């Protein structure tokens, strides 16, 4: 059952969500959120079909609906996770639009598609900022939750020195908050190397990162990063 008798029609929600995507701003997205809360077969199939649409905004909408369609279950998966990963992987290799490509990579992260880690890593040096940003944001959810793989750490370290501030911040946060099975001395080494190579702006970012560490953080890491309270981190 699609649930059409309760709330707005699915067609109306897709139309509203498309307008929200096309607005290209940071305004509210009630249509998109309503679709996320309606994890029916109809919504899934409509969103999946949009991934092959000729218009980039339609493909973006499809990806953004699939990314957060339904709540996580007890197994940590969303209602259509397996099918979502399959349809995204069918379209991602040929996606020409960098923004949409970034959205598709984000879908893989939200659905913890760890089997596709290496495909995502292959985009870590992409020329377009939205793609590199998506890679930095997705890697923590694609890595081994028990012990972050060396190739993931290497990618995050590279992205932590990206030309774009938002990419750098997401990579830095992932390195120092979301890596698993990493020794404290390794993190201290990363911080020391990054600080040594950083210009004043990037040292400021590292100091701000130091303020996000909790009381259990290694004192050496806190010292390597610094702890001065700075302004809010950059946004993408």
C-alpha cells in the first residue's frame, strides 16, 4: 500500500521537492522531507527512475530522495538499501554532472555501501569540488567500522589539505573523530604534519578542530592541534 490516502499525493510531493531542488538555496525542503518519510514502493521506484532522467535537477532529486528514504531499521539499513545501492551503481559511472555525481556518492555513504569503497576512493582527486566534498563526507560510512583501512586514511589526509575549506573540514573531522582502530600516536603524527605544512588559515582550522575534541582526547593530540576557540567551521 502506498499510503496515498494520508497526506499529499506522491505526485504533488515530487513536484514540490523538484521546485525545492531547483531553487538552489539553503531554504526549507518540506516536500523532500515528506518523501523521506514515505518509504513506499511507489516513492522508491519514482526516485530510482529519475536517476536516468535527461535533466540534472531531476537526477539530483532522485538521488536526494533515495539518500534518506525511510528510517534505519534494527539492522542499520533503510527499507530499500539493497535496491538503492544497485540503481545508483547502475547510473553513477556515466553521470556527467559533478553536482549530481556528488549526490550519488552521498547516497552510497548514507546507505553504508562498503562494497563500493574503492569506487568512491577513485573520485578523491576529482576536479569538481562537489565530488571531492561528497567523497570526504561519505568515507567514514564506507570504511571498516572496526578498523579504518589505510587507503581511507590516506585519502582523508589528502582531502584534509584540499584547496576548498569545506572539503578540508569534513576530511579533518573524519580523521580525528570518525576513524576507528587508530593509535593515538598516529593521530598526533597526522596533526603535527598537517600543522607544519599549513598556512595561517589552515592552522586556524586545525585549532578549531582541537576545540571539538572531548575530555578523553589524547593531550598530545590536543597540543598538536591547539585549542583556541574560533568561529564556526566553513560550509560547503
